[in-house]
C-alpha cells in the first residue's frame, strides 16, 4: 500500500516509465459524489508499442477523491488488468 504524496507520485512515475509513450482510453465509468468525497470507477485500456508492435492492456480502476480547499485530491486508487474470460 502506498501512502502520502511521495508514494502516490512514485506509483504514477513508475507506471509511466513502464509503458513509455502509452495512451489511455477510458471506457464506461461511473462517478458518484457524496459531499466532499467522489468515487470514480470503470475501465480503461492502455495502448503502447512494444518492439514496434501495438499492444493493449484493458484494465479496471477506481479512484476516490476528497475535496480540500476547493481542489479534488486523489485519496485512494486501484487499477488491475481485466481478468481473462473463462474458456
């Protein structure tokens, strides 16, 4: 579990380095706002080139935000690759 600004920053820096030049396309998402807390969950697909070949990773995610001093800040995040459908 990553905690605090340095932990979160490091997570995103590592994610961007792992897939250089990647793009993210958001699919369906649901955003719910409860006062100063908001939850966004859904799926997205990361696309990138590996050895000149297009690759993609479909994943699901959730973000929890809290409004502080007028700004929405990420307070929790989860992302994981979509499971392979059963055969």
